C-alpha cells in the first residue's frame, strides 16, 4: 500500500522534527499533494491515523492541500488545468507533456508543542 509507506516516512520526519524541538505532542501535519502524485487523499488520511496511533502524534490532524494539475502548452504557451488524463490544450488542442505542477508530495508544516 503506497499511502501507508508514505505516511510511515512522513511520521518518521514528524517524529524526528518533534524530537529535535523537544516537543511532546504533534497537533497538525500539513501536507501538499499534487493530483498527479497518484495518491488517494482518503487513503492517506486513513494511513495517517494508522501510523500516528499510540504515539505522540495520536489524534493529530492531517491537513491536505491538494494541488491541481497544471500544464503548459508547447504550441501556444497557454497554461491550463487538464480536465482528464489527456492533457490537451483548450486553446489550440495540442497535447502537452509539460507538467508545471501536480506531482508534489511534500511536508509543508508541523504544529508541535
Ligand atoms: Zn495550445
């Protein structure tokens, strides 16, 4: 399960950060996830609860920021959010392979105490 492995990695970072700051509790974990990263937000939320259970992060809130996919058309330069898996430019119809964002998966914040 992809999401569980990701959350274990996230937990490892969160715990290391908490330890480095002498924190006793993890309250909120903020994560930015691109639509193209291939992870399911619901599965992530579930995996988060599983990995945080029984530790200093038990009951912590996972704040997910889902970043829409954005492409740039190689033909006309238009930036657009593709509506499906075929990244066709809405202006000229050219297919774009130039993905500007949407693949993110990053820890953007931690609330500790
Ligand atoms: Zn175009």
